[in-house]
C-alpha cells in the first residue's frame, strides 16, 4: 500500500492542541498533486472549525525540500494522452490548488509553515499566505515557471508584487533561486530557525497558553517565533538580493521583457552573478515571459481573489497552448532540456496571442 501523501496528527496534551500536516512524497520532492490538494483542503477546513485546535503547523517529510512545486508532469501526461477529457485533470488541479492557496491566506487561526530545502512554485503557494513563515538553512526558494513555459501562478501576482521593487519581476521572468537570507530580506518568510532546532521549537509552541481568541493566539505564536528566530546569526548565508538591490530595482522595472533581458546581459558582463538569470530568461519561453510580465503589471493593485481568479484563466489557457506542455516534456518527462517553443524571440509573439491568454474560456 502506498503511504498517504499527506500525514496529519495533533501536537500537545492540553484542551487546546496544534494540528500538524506533513507533505509526504519525499522521493518526488513533495510535488503537490490533486490528492494532496484535496487532503489538505479537507483537513484544514476541519481544523479551522474545530474549537480544540488553536493553531496549525505545515511542514514536509524528507531532507531535500518542502516542495518542488505542483506535480505538473502528471498534468501534462494527461494532456498528452489525448481524448475528450485530456484537460479534466489539469483544470481540476489548478482550480482546487488555487482554492487551497486562498484558504491558507484567509485561514484565521495561526498557520505556521516550516520550510526547508527546495521550496518552489506550488510550494510557495502553500507557504506565501501562512500567518507565520519559518525557513531553514540551505534553502532554495524560486518561482521557476519560465523554465516550463508557464507563468508564476498560485497567487504570484499578489505576493511577488509585494516584494522590494524589481525583485518580483526578476524572480518571475528568470526563475531566480534565492537563499534563506534573501527570502527573509524580501518578506517571503518571517524568521529563520535551523532545521535541527525545529523539534525543540515546536515542543515549546505546544506549551503556549492558547485560548479561543484567535488574535491572542496570533500574538502568542508571534512571540514564540521571535524567541526562536536566529536570523541575526552571523552563520546565516549572505543576502545577495540585498547586495544587488539597486541593480535589481533598475533591471526589474524595465518596460518590457526584452529590456529586462538586455540589462541582465549588460550586468552579467560586469558581474557573473547575473549570468544565470540572464541565461534563464533568454532560454525560457518568450510567450510565457511576455504573459508573466503583463500579468504582474496587471495585478499590482489587485486583491488576492482577483489575482487567483486571473490565475485560473491563465492556467487553463496555458494548458491548451503549446509551450507549457512542451516545457514540461523537455524538463520533467523526457528530460532532454531542449524545449521547442512556439516562438523563438519576443518580437515573434503576436500581440493578439498574448491578449488571448487573458480571456476566460467560459
């Protein structure tokens, strides 16, 4: 029998306890599939209504990461299989994933995420909206959808637009991987606790004097987090985003993806740190880059609900286009890393093709 893809238990011995959910597909880097989305959604709703649960902890099994993202390989296998229902799984996956992301953002009770190792794409969808976000050492955080011909979904238009100027756009268009110090610096996470200290920290959390007052419980968890936060530790990795803040602001606020690529390439001539993001944008899907750029700009003042509604429109369009299935094939299925994008340059992508992505299929 296959193990459950999400494990649930309760922590603490008092009248008020902590619900804990653990992503449990470590061999797949805890890639999130439809079963996991449904299990999490059902249990989080139960715990939100359960007066004996004061707070919820979300973490993941395995040493390599919290979650490498949504299991888009399975989504595209269904598409490639053809048939009248080839898009059914993908449509259901994206719709229910975004509903889960919204639930986390609006949860009410304290929801504490413990993130380690790889946390990308759909994993960021789970962590970004949590009320208290803990990150461990040697973390790799990214929105790498450009590599598979997709856009930074799971509410990316909401949380990426709330980062320091330029950072969200550069992350969206290049899949830039940042470390734990970067993630705290830009506000994607709230505190740093070394992974070897998690068990002790969680044990202390179970001893907090929770009540039925959610606001009081949030204050308790915030106090607990500050007591265990080691983000001022000199042993932490340096924040590269802090070091390059002025350059990233200039690059990320350029008017077009072509302009962003040009300035990344110029910066790379002077500093090799910019080579990886420049190469990623140059090799990524031009269509995905143009849609992602417009998406982030369009979502600047949008509410979370507005953004997630647009996410579903875009995801359904990408599912039925060429670049997303092709990008997943090249990176995750056949793994030849040679995607054949529909268009080779930004200038080749017709404006009406970009416009069509933003029209609801109905």
